[in-house]
């Protein structure tokens, strides 16, 4: 079978768009394996020197540690809070519409606005800027993602599952732990991964509300103002690979289960 | 171990087969509903429902969609609160008993099997939440699965089962807790016809064996006739009639039941005189004689009251012999072969508004003796005809 001209045309356009849009993403990865001299990439000498110097960069490692701490705390808070809020919304309780609007607001607002609002708030209540304020800022921002992921799963579960559990003699607590949680866990895991990925990359809010410690993207931002170094390429490459891995993981956690529930 | 053996085991260990109180013969009321009403906001769905469920019976709640039949089941199960009225179990008010303390279990329309648990996990759930020792759970799960003939499926997940198998898992899960009453909410609605027939027989045989009371909700009157000891017909949130399938089929107490319950011929008219167990009614077919045996309200209804003469399609037959009762002639409009039987549609009189009757005859290989547009003499026996007040 020969391809029709329209098919070939479509394929060509798709390829062109893909190359134009996404190839810049791979430039730092490629160039991180070469030396840079006088602002130019020397293609003749492949090296991992950039990675070695990155590993020895104390500031980067400190920033990485801060990022991981912030990410872990954000994940804990947003998964716990997002699940509770989704359960509240699903329970058809009062004020659910307004609540949902408020949850989505920080996610939809420009980050600089959210960041400024938080900054002003923290100053008003006298909360010193630190990693704690960063965690709060990130949680407010990513809560919507976890909430939505868990709520979607909750809504796809048949109401009769919970009814069946009560009907068979389970208490509310048993129903929560034995029926709801196992069926929500993969959605919570998927939400957690997405929350971590968002927290990991978040820059704007972090710059505004952080104290003396900086997270990895903020560190990167600072490094860039001093000019490009191979370290930056290496760091960008690592972050990029890590984010892609997280997204693949999130997709794997989230999708198969949904197929299973649909088949049921 | 065969299903039969496991049944014996169930009995010996005092599973649902055990009955308390009165003996088999004098069936006592297990559960009574008194003036039960239910509204969703301002929308009433049940009006003043009174119902007594007898211990050990197979009672079907039958009605078209929106008749409130599922609501009755959900109120009994405790899945929803009543607006008013009370529910008594063995004479004790359980209206406020929470769902997880009621000794009833439900087979849901969508089965509601827990997708994250195996078949064994699903069936054992009711025992495990009550902290029954693990060994006993394993033993009783095995028994229950044998009973529903799914012994080898214990380790499968619900998604790996067919519709009929899921149905049986749901049943095993409901009966393992030895409930006083099993509530079944249109459990066969999702199955195809052949499987539905099998499951009807299966359900009935299990009910007979374990002798637990079944409350079965359906909109399928054929299903109801085939399975039930008694049927409760509902319409628009009210119980219209409660009785054995035979009573409902031959002595419906209102036009709704007469029309809803199987094919029927209803001819409107005005009541005439009573002669013993028979009463005449004047209709477009002439004066018809119908039985009023055992129906004092029809015997005592005033002359001239509006009513229907009712006779089933299988009661009508072609007859040249004229004995003066329930005899008339009609023109065959259509003859339809329906497998084991053949249905003829008959117009009586030339008028367009003239009554149309259905006659059902056993089919013969040689074909029907009737053909369309033929005029035939028809009659039915007075004892096969009944009256329904309109």
C-alpha cells in the first residue's frame, strides 16, 4: 500500500513542527557533554567534566537538598489536603462550589500574583521567609492538581461500592481504609508525582517567598545571570531527564488503573 | 466437594438455613413496613406503604421504573432514611438502626464488587470487618463459593469474571453473613436473556436450599411470575396489589395490575346482576358472564358500576357450539407465530373503536387453522373470566 500525498504532507508538517518546537530542549543535553571555550561549544572534545564539576558544586548540592525537602513536604501536605478536600466535595456538603473555586484559583492565577499575595500575607502575619514559607507557597499552588486527580477517581467509583461496604457491616472508618483508600491510592500516587514535579520546577513563587536558602531552579536562575557555564547545561539536562522520568512514572501509575475501572 | 455437599455443611454449621421462632408451616412476619413514606425534597416517591414480609418467602417487588420499588429496598436496607413510618424486624422497631447493624445484605444492581479485592476477598469482606478469625473466614468463604459453584475462582479479580459469575460472587458475599433477609436490586437486569433464565432458576434453587427470605426487585413481570412466592405490584409510589402470582394473574384488583401483569383482554362495561358465583356485565361484546368467586367486593359492587370484563388470551377460543354464554363473533386482523404459541388479533364489530382482543393458541407444525380477515365464532368459559373495577 502506498501512502497518499495528504498523509505524506501531514507527516512532513508534523515532523517539522516537532523539530522546531522540541529540538531546543535537547540542545543543553547534547552540549552538556562538550567543553565550552570563549562562549562557544567545542564539538571536537566530548567530556563529562561539566557533570563532575556540578557534583562538586556545594551551592548546587545545597540547593538540591532544599528542593528535595520542599518537594517532599509539599507532596505530603498537598496529597493529604487534596484528598480530604476531594472527599469533602464528593460528599455533597455545603459550600463545595466556592471551595472548589478557591482551590483552583492559585493554580490558574499568574504565579507572580500568587507569589506576591503570599509574600504580603507572610509579612502581615509576621512569618519569617524560609523553606517553610516556600512549602506553604508550593502547597497552595499544587493542591489543585492532587485535588482534581483524586476527585476524578472518586467520581469514577460507583457509589454502590461504599454502600456495599456499609451493607456488609463495615464502619465508616473501615470503609475508608478498606474500600476508598485502595481505590484512590493510585490516583493519590499519580497526584503526588505531579505535585512533586511541579514543586521541583517552581521558580516564580519560590523567588518571592524564599528566605536565604534557594531551591534548584532559583539557583539556576542566579547562575544564569553570571553567564553560561557548562554546569548550567549539565544541570538543565539532569532536571529535564528527571522531569521526563517523573511524567512517565505518573502516566504509568495513573493510566492502567483507569482502564481497569472503565472495564469494570 | 459438590454444591450439594457444601449446602449440607452450611446447614450443619447453622448458616442461613437456621430459622428462629415458629415452625415452617405457620409463616410469621419477618419484617413489617408501617405507613412508610419517602420524599426527595418536595418530590414524594413513596406514599404510605404497608407491607409484611414473611419469614422464608421469596417476595418480589414489581413495578415499572419510577414506581418506588428500589426505594422500598433501599429503605429496608438502611441505605436511605425514611421520611416517615416505621420498619419492624421480629416486631422490634429498626427504623433508626444504622445500615451496618441491620441483619440484611444487598445484591446490588451493578454488583458493587470491590475491584481491588479477589473473589475470596470480596466474599469474606463482611466477616473480616467483623473480625471473624481468619481460619473461619477461609472456611466459610470456601463454602459460600461452593454454594454458588465458583469454588475454583477464589483468587480471580472481579474484572476477570463474566457477568453471571460476578452476579454469583455478589450473591455469595451477601449470604455469607447469614442475613435474615437478602435484598436483590434488579440483579439480573444486566444479563442477556439465556443467562437470565439460568440465573433465575439458580437464585430460586439457592433460596429454596438456604431458606433465607429474599426480597427481589424487578420490572420484569415474567421474571416475577417465575420466581416468587408472592408479588407486590407497585405503581407511582403505592402498592397496588400483593398476592401470589396466580392471584395477580387471574384476580387483579385494578386496571393497572390487569394491564401490567401479562397479556390481557379488558373489555369495559357496566355491572349487571349476581347469580351465585357469577355476575353479568354489559359490554360492546354483548352481555358477558364472569366469575366473582372469592371476590366479595365485586359481588357487592352496585349494579351499573363501571368495570372491565377480563379474560386472558389463552382463555379465548374458537367455538361454533352456542350455549348462550360469552359467545360472540369477530374478524381476525392478524395472526402472529410466536414459537410455542400463535397469537391472533381479533376485531369485534366494524367500528374503529371496537374492542380488539388477543387470542393465544398452541402452535402446530401444520400451521394455524386461522387466517387474517376470516370471521370466526368465539367464546370463553365464565370461570376463566373475571371482573376488574375501573
